[in-house]
C-alpha cells in the first residue's frame, strides 16, 4: 500500500513541481529580473556613467587641453 502512494506522490508532485513551479519561475522571476534589474542598470549605471565619467573627462582632459595648447600657443607667440 505504501509503495502505491509513494509512486503516486512521486509522479504527481514531481510533475506538478516541474510544470507549475518552473513556469512560475520562468514567468515571474524573469519578468522581475527583466523589469527591475534592467531599469536599475539603465537608470543607476547610466547616470553614474554620465555624471562621474563625464565630469572626470571634462575636468581632466579640459585642463590638460587648456594647459598644453596654451603653452604651445605661448611658444608660437614668442617666435
């Protein structure tokens, strides 16, 4: 008697687990991953890239460009 119910439990619940929970995992968590983490990546990391790296580029390279070309321009004026 116990073997019949064990087999029934194994087959029925394993099939239910495989179909229902895998579908739930595929739909719910993939949608959550797609919406939440993609929005987080788009908003947070793009803002970080835009603000931090653009400021770094603006300050560092503009200072380098200003000093280098002003010195070159100053040397040409002396000639």
